[in-house]
């Protein structure tokens, strides 16, 4: 592996720093020892010069100081970037912190590649390959004596790969892919396709470590990570720079010792990569040395929360210092006011939950012979609290149910009336009311519990509140399935997806919407394969963004032009001097503006939009089919050609919009809920919520009150809407 990522930090204030010359300096070992004694920030390989200066200006000079500045993110859905503070924390605590558990597939054949080269001559002379198939591991080395034989070793490598199926090539950093791309420019067409296939089936292991896995090492270099995992190179001096020295020595002396050193070092790099990949795949965040960062709690400035004491006696003392404990066990013994307040609270609970309705579940006649001569031999009572919905309001009802077992004295048969243990403590109407507050008004469980306590004198726990939602969601599963069935039979579906983090694992919520329905579905991955089965009967137009997963669907598709103009605008702001790209942006803006004017005047009617098809053809012939020198303009040319049939499909249909705002709008209700309770999300909790959220949003689109639909007892939104 030949790559260098050391800092070039200027010397100031009579202090020395790690810089690019350290690799070739004979005193580097002594200097590094002193830097480690000082715990200097320049040891962190990912910190740039300006960042170190900024932190120095704030009074942060050591890695340990930097570690104390780490704060867990409030919003886990923001785009990740390297966090030097977290890296410093990992070094301080000697733990591995995991932002996201790496999602590595398990192919039948795993290939670990490392390429050695001489950068100043643009010469790749050695390719090391370790092939792992099951438990069998084979090592291969491809050596080029001269630059003229450079292509030969890549062809030899390709011949090796041609006999393998279902493989993934692992590498560390961008050096290997750069080499493959450069060789592909000057090799025959048949081998170009093979090289491109390898590139498309390659995985950069460094990408997982750069942003998601923070090891207790100063840098993310292959050597540092492998050393941390216990891997040792046979030559202590082995490094990318040393390999270049050995190569020059071999060319000057033709000494086989230097060649053997290079071959061994190269294969050892591949084996080190194998060790790192297996370690990443084993990460779970469950061991003492592995920590999921989303489990870290930000320390509250008011010292609220649970403190873990080193001494058990302190834990016991602290437990007796809580407000509720002291008030209910200590203060009431000496303070009469506290005693009276607690007593009133307990008496009020009994007073407000007095039984106002008694229900006898025992029948008057025997179920079998209809005899009135029956005798109870086991009887029990249970109270159920519920709400009664009236035209002008709501009131609480406390009903006492009596049931059990009885015996018919005529036919000698025994019967069970009702198992009191299975009778719910809370009635169905109370559950409906609570779920409506949570789903429609987005109230937290704590707020609903307080509302019930203050308004109806009903005491409910958080666990019971979650159970309410689960019970109601199960009742409306048929309604939930009816929504997506109705959308399948329509001529339009908007589709989008958003992330839903669950205990450190990223799941995805997919949203489907049209003019009268909204449907949400949770999936553990972003893989779109399930869409083929879900939308197998859909024959309309699918409006989506440019996620390539949708391309595999067979239905007609319209890509969101708002997404496209956002991308055009963003790239134009960064490249305003690119005249070729500016021409694309300007002409596309003129074309789309004319189309929008027609839509604004006549609506989405094909009879009026059809005239713009010629304008689209002129745009492609005049602008897109040109030859471009600008790389950015050329990339947009490929994009416009790839999606040519899907960008302006709406011109050929009635009622098909040119943007995906319907789906994006439907994501907002879930995003707001996710933001509130992201710390307590579970797959089951999300699925239950999405069933009810689908019904709520569909009711809104149908002009129906969600609460009215729930209390009506209806199971079909569409039938209820017609009534």
C-alpha cells in the first residue's frame, strides 16, 4: 500500500510537530516518542493544519484535552463526517466507538488486493492478491521487472479472476482503484470491461473506518489498524515509503533479497486487510471494548439523570436521596403538610374510581338445557375503566364485571362465563381516545398520561400506553392493506424513503402517496426488491427521485424535476465560470418554465402539454447532443440521456405531476414523530405507528376526521368517505 496522509504543520512557539518529512528523517522515532509524551494533536492523522491551529487557539493542545470536547449528536440523522473529538475519546478510553455497524455482504469468494507502485514514475510493478473461498485461502503475486511489463501483470490478474464467480474485491484506500482506472485507459477493450467489472465489485474497507468506526489509534492507516488488531509484519521497517526504497535497490543491484522483501510485504498487506475486514464484520457494539455512539448520553448541565458510583454504598445513599422517595418515605413522617398532601392523593384515587355500573355476566338459563336451576361455584369481579362518547362530550365510566363458572343442576354440565384474568383493565374507547391523541396530535405518552389523570382521574402507565397503540393497530391491519391495494389500482403513485434509526441500526420508512391515499412501510434496508412484489399489479405512473433502485421496476416512471433543478442549481453555484454547463442550465430552465406556464394555465392535461414534446426534442438536439469538454457538463449529458424517457413522461398523460412533492410532504408526519422519540424506536413500535399514520394521512386526503373514523367502528376508509 503506497499512500501518504501526514500533516505539514509549521513550527511555532519553539515546539516541533509531526510533518511530511518524518517518514524520511532518521530522528523520527525519537521525535515520535516525545510527541506521544506530549500527547500532541499532530499525531492525529486526520486533523488538518488549520484545524489544529483553531484548536490551539481555543486552548486545546493535546489529544486528551480534545477527547473531553466530544458531545453526542442531538440529531443522529445528520450526514456523518469525521469527528476528531470522538477519535481522541477512543484513544483516551482505549475503546472502539461505532457510529454505524458496517454492512458487509458475505460473497462466496472474497479477494483482498494490494498494489505497490513508484508514484513519481507512474509505474505499478507489484499486485498482491489473497483469495478466500470458504476456509481455503490462496496467495498470488504478480511482478513486473520493467514498466513495459506493467500491463502484463494486470492481464495475469484478470485471467485469475475470470475463473471466479460471485466475488467481491476488498482494498484499503483509493490507490488500487486509481491504478485499475489508469491501466484501463491503455488496455484492450475486452480487458477494459473486465477491469470495470472488478471496479464495480470492489469495496474500500477504509471508507467504513473513516466515518463509522473509531479505533483507539492515532491514524486510520492500514498499519495502525492492523497493529491494533494484533497483526505484525515480519519486517519492522516495512512501509509504503520503504517499499519504494527496496524497489530502487533491486533495480540497481538486482539482489533477490529486496524482491523477496517486497513480495512478502505486499502479501502481508493483503493478509492484514483480511484481518481488518473480518474484524469489521464481527463488530456488534456489545462487548466492553466496543461502544455504539448513539448509546452515549450527553451529560446534563443540571446534573439530571442516573449517576453510576464506583462504591456500592454511594449508590444506596443516592437512591434514598430522590425527591419521590424522600417525600413519600421521609418527609411525611415529620411534615404534616406533606402527609396530608399524600393522603389526599391516595383518597382521591379511590374516590374518583367508584363503580358506577355493575355488569353480571352469568346467564339466567343453562346454555345447554335452558334450565333456570343453575349454581355458581366460582365467581370473581373485575373493574374496567372506559370512556363513553356522547354527542356533546366524553365522560368516564367505571364498570364492575362479575363472571366465573357455574353448574347446571339439571343436566350436570359445567360452564365458564368469562375469564376475568383476560378482561382488559381499560376499555376500547379509552384506547381509541389515547391513540388519537398520539397519532393525530403527536402528543407524547407522558402528556397523554397527564391528560387522562387531570381530565378523567384515570391513571395509566407508559407501558400500557404502548400496548394501546399495538391493540388498535392490529384491529386496523385490514384497513392498512386496503390502502395499498387501492393505490395499486390507481393511475399514479408517488414514492420516497427516509431513514429510521433503531438502536444504532438504520432502517428505512418507504412512503407511497397519490391524490387520495398515503401508505407507509418499514424496511430494515434500502434494497428495493420488495417493491416488485408490492406493486406487481400497478399499471400507472410511478413518480420518484433519482434513486437507481427504482429503475428495476417495469411500470412507467416520471422522475422528479425539482430534484434535478436543485442539483443543477447547486452545481452551477459552484461552477459559475463553466460556460458549457451554464448553457445546459439556462436552456433547461427556459424549457421547463414554458411547460410550467402551460400547466399553470390549463392544469395537467395531455391535450395542452403535448405541444411541448417538440420543445423537448429541440432541447436535446440543440443542447444535450453536443460534444462537451467540461467534465461537469458531460456528466449531466449522460444523466439527461439516461433518463430521457422519464424526465418528460408527464407530457403524455393526464394528471401526472412533474415533481415528487406529494411523497416528500407525506414523509413529514413520520419525520416529526421520529425526531421526538428517536431514542426509543423499535421495529414493532414503528410498524404499529405506520399502520395508524397511514390511516390518519389517508383520512386527511379523503377529507375525513380521523377521530370520527375511529369511533365509528368502520373498517374501510373509502366506504366511510362515500357515506
